[in-house]
C-alpha cells in the first residue's frame, strides 16, 4: 500500500506549538510557581488550570491567523497601524520581549550556579553563548531542525520538573481544594498575575502566527487550510497539555515538599530545600530541567523579538545580532547583584501587563471576515475570546491598583 505524502501525516504537521509552548515553561514559571506553592500550598492551582485553558484558545487563534492570512500578527499590525502608533506599539512589545529575555538568561544562570557553582554573571554569559549556537540552527538549517532541538529540550524540562512528584507527599484533598478559585490577600493576587504572565506570554502570541506561517508557507491553498487547522488544534492541545502539566507539577512539588520551609523564596533556596527533602538526585534532575528551560526559552524569546521587530518596524535584524544586544540587560542585572528570583517574578508581572496588547488585536483580526474570509471565528469562539481578554485586563487593572496602593 502506498504511503501518504509526508504533509498529509499528522506527525509531520506537529511542531510550531511545541516551540511556542517553551514560553510556558520558562524560568519565570519556575520562580512564580515555586513561590506560590511554597508560600500558599495548593491555593493557586486553579490559576494555572485556568491560564492553561486560556492559553490553548489563544495559541490556536494565533496559529490560525498565520495559516489563513500568510502573515504574522506583528506583520498585520505593522500594515494597519499608522506610523506613530506602530512605533509606540513596537516599544511596548519590545519591552515585553526584553523582560522575557531577562527572565530566561537569569534562570539559566541560576541553573548553572546550582549545578556547577558558577558565579551568576559567568553563567549568564555562558547562557548567551549556548543560546546563540541554538539560534544558529534556525538561521542556517531552517525551522524544522530548530523545532526538533526545542522539542528535545522540552522533553528534558518535563522530566526535570515532574520527577520530584514521584517522591513528594501530595495531598489529594488539598489539590482538589486548590481547584476552587479564591485568593488570600494582596500577595496572592500579585502572584496570580505573575503566574498568568508566565503562562499566557505575549511574545508567544506574536510568535506562533509566524511559526505556523513559516512552516506551511505564506500562500496556502485554501483547500488545505481545514486540514492544517485540524492538525494545529492537535499541535496546540498536545504541546500545552505537556506545558500545563509541567507548571502544575512545579507548584505541587513546592506545595508538598517546600511549604513553610525557610529560604524557599528564591530558586536557589527552593533547590536546597528540594535536595534536603527529596535527595540530591532529584535536586540534580531539577537543576538540569531548569537549565534546559533557560536555554530553550531564551532562544525562542530572541526568535520572537526578531519577528516583532521585523513586523512592526519593517526592519530585519539578524537573530544572532539581536541575541548579543538583548543579553546585555540580563548581564547587568546579574552583575549588580539584584536578587535574581525577585527579578524573575517581577518580569512575569510585566509580561502580564503586556498580554492585552497582543490579545486585543489577535481576537479582533481573527473575528474579522475581511481578513480571515470563511475562516473567521464563529460567534461563540469570539465571545469566549473576548471574555478571556476581559478577565486578563481586569486582573491587570487590579494588579496596578494594588501596586499603586502598596507604594502610596
């Protein structure tokens, strides 16, 4: 029996969502999730569940936009915004990308310190060099080999952060209780915003549309689009179920083994507590997972930043050049001795504030039949997407009010 052409096999069509999903398991997630679990136990499990459900819809819409239009979200924005608004939009998107990169490099540097005792600035520099090598795979060999590298790192991340659960004393009753939405004071709202920013990440929204377009081509035969959209739904669902499981595993590990333990307000302290509670082997596996997370996410973050700049500024900066430039702020933060875990958590709050700027145009464009034709969102999908956007904006407004009130 004759084999089907490769493009008709589902496995061949998978991949873009796995690259985007790296944004959902980056070092910022580690900091936010470990902090939430160590301080409040299972209380905020529901935040991760809700955020991941939101992410499935959001990432699917982003990929759908790229497949149907043959253009990325930044490119569509660049075509439709007047010059001044386009530059302002680029400025906030670039700030979000910089915050993303800061988190990834710092997280990787912490991993190298945990595993090998390296000073943080040296670890950050090594992260920059290795991530540059990873980006060269995409620059020289194309997207598919890059996807394979990232999927391999995602597998390492998954093992690294889930392994500890097998020896952790989980409480099923408290886990079920953690699925009930509630807060306990201002700090839990700030943590929820940080977890949301670390889960639904703006640069992943911008990037996924370009990844889908680049994989399947800018001019897709309309007859192929329904099949590609079905494959994309599987791609997004599988990738984000894996990423969501890793996130929840991090929080559960902290809730079961680190709650109330002194010093767990930093990743290094949490690692020391994991070693003390679960043994050095689990600690090493955790460190390897964190290192893989930093390497993969900083490469994907630089890729996203380049796509944002190309779409909004109509300017193509080589990925490797951008990698060198964006490495500098992270190295400065590490060199001046600013608390790295605090920098990670704060970066995720900033990312949360940037989500609406990516979400509002995404929903508006995918519901627009002039842009999407027959593939425009059904009314129910549009309603759900706007509801998700409204909830995220509301959380951000509450976050700003709390921060301003706390500083007053």
